[in-house]
């Protein structure tokens, strides 16, 4: 089912960021059993938090999951799998991060310059938004 709402590249970027944050809030598909592990240690003993406080992300709301579903449907309009992976990688890199995506890390994954990755991402956003806006609704 196609939504009648047209989407811009900026709206798509915001939708992908929200979807990446929602994906981190969802429970894991498979829980990993731990047989043996060492706890992380901090260099200074005053850096340890209080034993009673335990912070974690809250569960995703139904509106966030609905927006996540829309983001998945919009991204699947892009036929090139490498482009879809790039869009999700940028969104996950920028999720819960005030400074935006880590372009240098993404560039190392793509084996190219950070400016090239940013340009490819912008082109992918424009192309995917165009495909979503001009797609034929299913009969």
C-alpha cells in the first residue's frame, strides 16, 4: 500500500534517522547467550555509576514503529542494494549523535573519500525520494 504523501529528500533523511533510532530501541531478534565474559573496567574508581541506577533506551512507541515501516517501504523503492546499504549506514551512524553522521568512518567502509560518501548519500536521497513520489500505486 502506497501512501499518497509526497516526500522530499530532507524528509527522507529525517525519516531514516528516526527509523535508525527506532531500530535501536527494538528488542534484538535473537538473544545471545553469554558463557564467559569480563566486565568493562574504568580507569578511575570514581567514574563508576551508582549501583541502583541503570539507564537504557525506552521501548519504541507504535508511532515510531509505523514511521519505521514507512521508511522501510520508501527505501525499498531504491533498486540498487549498495545504495540502500549506504542510506541505512548513514542513518545508523547519525542516530543519537548530535554531530551527524561519522563521514570518515563511513568513507573507510566504502573505500573512498568522505566527501564522495556524502555526495553519494545525497544523490541516493534525491533519487529515492523521486522514485517514491513517482511510483505507481499498486492496483
